[in-house]
C-alpha cells in the first residue's frame, strides 16, 4: 500500500508508461524484444503490443533478445530489449559476448521485480536487484534508473548515444509505470 | 552418414548473396569452403546463432539468411525454434549439423544423441522441416530447401569431424564484422 500512496500523494514520483513509450518511439526504436515482466506488464508491454508503430517480438528466453537485437543492428534497425532483472542475470553471458566484447548497441529496459521504488537499487530489499548496478559497472554497461517521470528524459539521448557509439545501455525501471489515464498496476506478480 | 564439410561444399554452390550465420565447427568448415564478407561468424555466446539469424532476417526481408548451427548450439537455444516459427520470416533457412557431439568442446556427446530436431522444428511451426543423411539426396534437394518460403529447417546428419583447428581470433576478428556490415549494406 505504501507504493500506491506515494504515487497518489507525490505526483513527482509517478512514472507514466505513456511517456516512456513516447520516448522509446522518439528514439527510433522499431522492434521491442520481450519476455513478460510484471513491473512493466501493464504500463509498457500491453501498450507496446497494441502500438502499430512498434513490432513486438515475444521470445522464449531473454538471451534470444541479445542475438536478435544484434542481427537487427547490422541492418541499421533499432531494437529495445524489455525484460525482468532475472532475465538480465540469466542472459549475462550473451550480454558479455555480444553487447560488451563485440560492442553492439544493445538497449535494455529492465524491470526491478519486488524492488522498493523508494530505495536506491543498491539498497533494495531484493538481493537480485542490489547486485545489478555493481554487475553493470564491472561490465562497463552504462545504466540509468527510470523511477519517476523526470527520469524519462534520459531515455532518448541514451539510446541515441548507444547507437552512435555502438555500446550497450540499460534502463532500470524502478516502479511500475502507470497506464495512461489510470493508476499504476500494483497487483503482486 | 554424411560429412559436414562435404555438405557445405554442395551448399556453397547454391549460395549467392545470402547472409550466412555460422559458428564453431560449422564456421570452421564453412569458412574453409566459402570465405566471403557475407559470413556472420561472431555470435558472442553459444546457442545464439539462430537468434542472430532471426534478427538479420527481420532486418533484411529482401535477403535470404542461412543459419548453419551445431546440434549442441541449438540445444542451448531450443526456444528460438518457437520464436522463429512465431515470427515466421519467409527468408530464413536454418540448418543444424547433427553430429551428436559437442565437437568444439572436446567431442563429448550431447545429452540425447537421437533428439529429433526436425520434428521439434516442425511442431514448433516451421513452414517446412527436412532431414538428410545421404549426400546424394542432399545434393538433389538442397536447391529446393533454399528456395522455398521459410522459415525452413533441415537437419544434416553428419559424422564428427577429425580434429579441427579453431582459429577464434580470426573468426571473431572485428574487421570481419565490419566487412559483413559493409557487404550487407552494399547489397541493399
């Protein structure tokens, strides 16, 4: 209940899915490669699935996204990988090889399952969330916390930079994005 | 039972401007038979061959993409068969060299040597799936496999090779990745 109260009483801490979607499209993303994640399920994945400007590719396992995004990048097509942090951890070897060692522009949006959005990821109650940023730092992956609407402005320049410099980037989605015209989906996943 | 390099020699006679994704032992044999800029060799992690191929096929629907994957690699990414079938790229042809071993990792057997890859691809939803264990029949039918609307899958039942020389620095040379992209764009 604390999470819902914060989003209602403190509009500055709301994260709107529509604004993220606008930023994704403004970045030239044509393909979204996804495994469902409950943090981004209602506020991002469902709207993306209905958006005719984007092609959603549903994959079976997150590391597939890394290969598909790489193949698309050789064709000058931009993709966003939309996954849960557990899928990021499961795909580390693919990210190591393709994104880091081969310097491919792999853009990842990672939902922080069971994270407390009022805390920094490194202070998360979830062990798996706490280790994310240190792992990304060790791998040299630029990452941005997207926790409220003010953070959404980071998305487009970061994607542009990833593609212009051929480097990976990760966006950590710290709270459930709200659906346009509605509240955030706070059901437990 | 066929030999992989013999299959690839036959296949190479039918390859023109296709992008060919090949890795590990298949890459060694393929590059030995058909060194060309349009070979995509750097997949970064075992098993991702088929996923890279799907990305290329999506990004360049005007061009045929041929994936030459090993059986051990495909076992690490079996879900990609379901993903590829769902996306249904018409321009993707997916071969698996089934030699029943992790050849590049010491020749140890795969968990189930008799796994039916073509059957799995068929039930996943590939437009067509084939199996070849006779080189003469493969030679007769390979053009048909390559020409039909995909995604098409074909198992090549091959013998394990004699020990290969894996020159990974050469296979994964960044210059080759750059040359691949340039060749792909030159054929736009």
